[in-house]
């Protein structure tokens, strides 16, 4: 268990709160995360990403185009939005809807195969429930994939529940950040600042506990969020960090104006394997600049640049993004012991948890 801060100095240190990338968190043990499974064709997770679904759809479009016109028109598959794809799924044209269902079924087959591989791993043994998050889940197509994959697994006699993540996928990792720290740090406060770093976007938000009505944090919500699509600006690492610091400091000023009492803690969700000292071991290749340098420590930079409470230093804890997104489900997983999360987006994130007593 993380040690509580000493009474004598009235300060909250990072080490007293939690270790970066920790295996033991207040509510769960992180049994495994960021597993990269391979076969002869490469990383199997690459078959179950947002891009992989569009590749499957594109293949069907090409097949039909050989004998007739493309039922989806001229727009390339990778340029179609989720709303446009959902519209095709619900099309009155039976051929258009039929092609979408074929692509969904093929993708569900791929996803069920990947899940079977995960469940054979020692650290994933006896998984009872699997939550599916990530941007792909936020669509009718994503929900159909989850449902079909669940049917395929149970049809093969596998006793596992496959469910969509309950929170909006843009907010899940921000909400999950409250489960990175022990509850005593939140006493007397209304919320925290949280960060979700992705290969395309960086989100920073004010997360509200609502502990007066629900001490188990089941009603935690995002009060305000600031989004920066860094992929459009192509910044270097230093520019990205400075922009993030500015976002957090603005949120702090907004909280002060609203007389909203923030705890001196910031939780960060970041891609990759996170070392205990806050550096990134690997997996940050899609982030702007070299985030895997041993000399780069994002939590330390944030702690030094963002002051939330003059009486305490700002404690910053960083963990893998799939882990933190999965943590938003902690209050709803009391009926099982072993559970996991898959996040389907530009990549396939994964984490497996065991609830602590």
C-alpha cells in the first residue's frame, strides 16, 4: 500500500500517493497491460483497430466494384466519419446495409480471435468480464461488433461477458484517473485535474467526484474539458508539453473562479509502458517528438509547472492509457474478481485487473 504523508511536514509527495505505472492501485491489481501479441503475420492487435475495420470495408467495396459500382460512392473508406458509416449501416438500400454487416461480421471474427489469444495468457486466466472502449466503440458499428463478438465467444462455450464501456470514450480516461490515487488525498476537495494523451488528441479536464451522493465514485463526471488536436499542428515535444501545461493552468484558473476546490493531484493517461520514475519505456512512438528518452519526464515537468494548492506540491501520477480508461469501470466491477479492458482506436490497448478486497 502507498504510504501516507508524514503528519509533521503537511506535504503530499508523489511517492506517498502512488507509483507511476504501478501494478498495485487502491482498488485493483493491474495483472497485465500493453501486451503485444505476435504471429507469423505480425502483431495480431493490428487486425482489430479502427484502421483495420476500414481496410475490411475497403476490400468489400473493391470486390463489389469489379462487377458493379461502389455502393458507398467515391469517398475513400479512411475518410468516412463514424456518423457516415452508421448512416450506411442503417441505409434503406439492402446492398449497402448488407455490405456493412459483412464488414462488421468479419471484424467481429478477427476480434474474437484476438480475445481468445489474450485469454490463453497466464495473466489473463479466469477473466470474467471484458470491457470494450476506445473511439471505435462510440458508434453503432462498434456496438454491433461488440455484440457479435460476444455471441461468437459464448457460442464456442466461453463464459465471459463482453460489454461496451459505460462512460463516453472521450471522458473515460479522465474519469479513470481518480482511481490512480488513494481516497484520502481527495478528502475535502471537489475534484482533480486529469489528462488523456493520445496519438491524435490531448485532453485535459476537471473531474468532479460527487462523493457526497456517492462515496464509491460511481457518479464521477467530467465538469469541463479542453481538447487539443495536436496531430493538426505537428508540434515538437517541447511545444506539446508547453501547450499541455497551459491547458492545465487555464483549467486551474477556471476552477478558482468557480470556487471549485481541486485536490493537489493530477492523473495522466499516456500510451506505452510507464516506468516507476515516470519515464516511458516504449510505446510512445505516435506522440509528438521523442517521449521515450530517459531524460524526458512528463510527470515531473507537470508537477513543477502547475501549482494547484500553495500549501502542497502538485502530486502527478501517470499510467498507461488503456489502464486508466479501464479504471473508470472500477465502481461497476464489484460483481466479478478478474476483468479486463480492450481499447479499439488507432491501436489496440489492453489491460487486465483483479479487484482488491
